[in-house]
C-alpha cells in the first residue's frame, strides 16, 4: 500500500485525497485550517492541523517515511515554495508540488519538487485535445508528445480480431486495454471487437486526432 502525505487541503488537495482513499492508499493530510480539518477528519483517520511552513512541523513529520509527498497549499505560492524546499531538505522520497503557472512550476522544481502540476492548465489541455479530435472519449497525457486515449470502436473493426485490424499500421497506435460496460481487460491478438467496446490506446497525440 502506497503512503501519501498531502499538505494543504485546497480543492485539488481534497479531490486527490479522496481519490487516493478510493484507490486504497494510506493518506495523511495536513492543513492549518482547524475547521476544515475538523470536517475532513470524519473521512480521514490521519488528519492534522499544523502550519507546515514551520521547520519544527515538517521535521517531526518523518517525511522520508512516505512514498509520496504532495504540496497543495492553494494560492499561497510562497508557502508552497518553502514547504517544497523543506521536504527536499528533510529527505522526502518523491515530491509533487502544485503551481498555478509555468513560472511557479519552474521555481518549485528548483526548490526540490520531483514533479509539478498545474491543474487548470492540465484540464484545459485535455479538453482542447478532446475538442479538436471528435473521435476521442477521453485522453490522459503522458508527455507533451504521447498520451493514452480512450476511443470508441470503429465500425470497420466490429466483428474482427485485433490482429486483423489496421489500428497499428493506419494510426500508429497500440491497443493496451478494452472496456465494455464496467469491465476492462487487456486483449490478446485474437480478441474480437464488439459494437459497444471502447479502446484504450497509446501513441502520439497527433496520430489519435486522425480517428473520426
């Protein structure tokens, strides 16, 4: 079970914390807002009130014992920068820090973040890809160039085995999973596509846009 420390219960932090619980991770949350933690403590066993910009707080947290430390302190960039730097100083294994623009993310990496996220930018990029590629059901960016896409099965693939389609040749995309209803499976070459299937494929973003 992965252990995750989340510092700052911004909207991003709360959504992340609840999703991690659903995924059976061990979640520990901190925020300096006593009333907020009081509400969240009904759902989180490890919920604490503290100002993590203070050295004594992070030093006593044992941050190196967590698999991942997430800094999500909302609009207070100075606090995010200080906390990120101190997490790095105290030996955090992996630090993910939330920024609000490219410049903030750059400074957070300089301060010691292994990874940065800009939720608004990430969501905008995802929606932009979906809007410009009508055949996509969903998209998960892996890098600036590559993504995992969820696409509906094409009419010409229905009733055919994966090995008999032209997905790889025509679109240069690799099928990594198939979903039908609530079931997701990894197909072999003999899997026959059904009318209500959707496919998860991996490849370059510009390639997936060719699917109509």
